[in-house]
C-alpha cells in the first residue's frame, strides 16, 4: 500500500488501533523491521516492551516475541487490516498449513477505536499483557465485549 494512502488531511477522520505483534522466525530482526515500517507509515501513539512467550497450539517451534502498538490511521477497519496483511507479506510471511505455526510476523487488530474486536485479548496473556501495558502508558481504556 503506498504511503500516500496512509497520509491524512486536516478533515480526515482518524481511528485508534491496538495491534498485537508476534514473531518467532528471526524474531529480533523481524520485530525491528515491523516497528520501522509501522512507525514510518502510521502515527505511533504508544508501544509495549517485547516479551518472550512459549508457543500456543503447535509446540514444535521456537518461542515468540510479542508486543503491542497503539497507532492512529485514517484508513477504515477493512483497509487497515488489509494494510497489516501487506506489511506481513513485505516481512516474508508465509501462511502454511499450520495456523499457529512459525511466522516472520503476525499483526492482528485487537481493538478498534476503543472496542475489543479480538477475543484473543481475553484468552491469551501474550496478547493481553502487552495491550494492557500500552493502555496504561497511554491512559486509555477498552470497552469490554462479552464473548460466548
């Protein structure tokens, strides 16, 4: 996605997006590259420290490096989600037969404009812990949703 499509004008509506990052293939390299891209193409509001976590699901793979970012974007939800998938592709993401398998980068929208939209926030500490750190650092709260 060209940088010009991510730029804003004074009357552009901005959305706040909480992103969960995860990588376990050359994690330090891909983590740094993802931050570089997202910082240069989005408005970064806050970020968490990176944490090392053990794999969930498929166990025969290296530990993950996980973190969270809070960014502002003028893109709508669907366009921003597509943008994140494109960033994953730029970082060499290959989607294999094992959904929870190794990856160069996984970028997921956890909350959009303060609403939790990914139930992984409630289910996994590797998502919740970095997101909560970002929220505390930015003095923001999330609107909780009940998932059944």
